[in-house]
C-alpha cells in the first residue's frame, strides 16, 4: 500500500467538507487595515448584528443551552464523473458538525507563540466536524482496491466576529484514501493513503502559524507573513462558520485567504447566485427546519424556503483550477429576526480528477442558537 502526502490530506474523500464565502462591496469595511477585509456578522443568531459570543452559546456559562449539532448524509453522485481511466466508489456516509463558545485553553498553543496571548481568559468559538465514509474503493479495468474507511475529524478555535473570526488553533486527524492522479494505467497509481494528524497554532495577532504533522509525512514548520494578505485570513478547518458569517446574497463576490495544513496560504473567490434547490431537496429541508423541536423555518400556505447558493473556486493556475464547489444556505429574510440562522442545507463537492460529486444533505439538527 503506497503512501503519499501533501494535498492528499485535504482532498481525502473529495475534501474536508469545509466552506466559506465573502461579502459584497465591503472593501475597506474592516478595522485591521486590510484592503479587502470581509465584513463578518453573527448570522447564526436571531439578530445578525450581534458581535460577540452569547452566554447561551458558551460552554461553562450558567445560561449555556448547549451546542448546535448538525448531521448531514453524504452520497456519491457518479453521473457527474468523466474520468475514462479509472473510477471510485464512495459508500453513503455522514458529516457531523458541532458549534459552540468556550474558554480558550492557551496550553494548546506552541511555546514560541504562547507569550503573544493575553494572560486573562478569552472566550472563543469552537467548531468540530467529522466526515465518515465507511467504504471507498478504486477500480482500474477489472481490478478493484480493498475498501478504505475514510475519516476526517477536525477542531478549530477562533475569535468572535468583532475580531474577524481570527484563527487561533486547529487540529485535523485524517485517515483513508484519496484519488491520486487524473490519468492512470494501474490500480497502484489511482489512489494515495493518508494517516496523519495535523496541528496548527497561530500567534495571537494571526501573522504567523506553526504546523506540526505526525504520522505519515511527519514534520513541523513555521509560516510567517500571514498578515501580509489584503484578504481576511481563515483556517481551513473553520471555513463552514466563516461562510455563515458573510453577507450572503446573490451579489456575493469576495476573495478570502485560507491557511491549510500544507503550509500554503491560498486565495479563493466566492460568488453568490439564485441557483435553486431541486423541489425534492427544498421540501425535505423545509420539513427538517420546520420541525417544532428545531424551529428554524415557519411553515405556511404559499411559503417556501429561501436559500442562497454560493460557489467557491480556487484562484490558481494549477491546483484543481476550474473546479467549483457549491453550497446552499437558508437565506436571511430579516436581519433582526433571522429565523433560518443561515443553516447550511446542502453542499456539493466535486471529487478531484472528474470522479463524480459528493453531495452533503441536511439530515438532523439540534439548534440552541437563541437570542437573549
């Protein structure tokens, strides 16, 4: 069984299922001096203008009601595959997210950055995800690989929207196999295996990061100059939340800089559109969000769930250039009574090398994001 590293840690099971977007017309709207700073809002609350982390959402607070927990089903759409040299088969899987506020544990940070952190306790966001696909197989001609159990677990900590969701620490545990090349002539060439843990600490200003990789491809390195970008900086493991924090609309157009375990700082462009969900998907999500125990959609005759579609594309002449991912979020119909909390209801992630698409669809949700 061969092992190669680098981008495979990010493309395992066609990506880490992480998303984000930007805002429209917000150049110069931040307070960090960046020319293209994104204007973040607390879109997961009833009042999107709330800038801090609510006590009802903060672990350890007497008013804490619990975390937001969402489960998505993951299905492989093979009809979109166009690779003629090999195929991949993903069994049905799950993608689970957990989002809440907590007191940051400074001992997570590496020693050389720890001194940059304030002495007093700071309240931050914590975002956890787990992608689980029980079986992934690769086929070249009449030969099929053994089934791999693909799993990606992540946790990330970042500041509130008033501090631009600045990343502090993230961890990613990756196990499984990922497509390796576009054209192959043998089964050996079709996939790479990855079994590693990646931890990234940021200095408190968000200008440098230290990444430590254990397991496959073990190494550690420091990346400086993260503050030089004119775009908002986001850690790859916290992007789902960053997309919810943007001014989601059909006119969305924003570039965001993302730091990943490879040590690269890459720019992505995000655009909004009115691309509609299928009628089957829309009615299914209405039922889930409109459930009395969830309360994120108010049913009514003649009403339908409004969503915003966001397309993400890497700004690169090489790595997956031209490959776009699409995400659908409950739209903000009223910024002061934001019923849907910009819940992500669907995500479509193209598998690298034209091997189909993985569709993530809302299945169950436990929401505690109430306005005080």
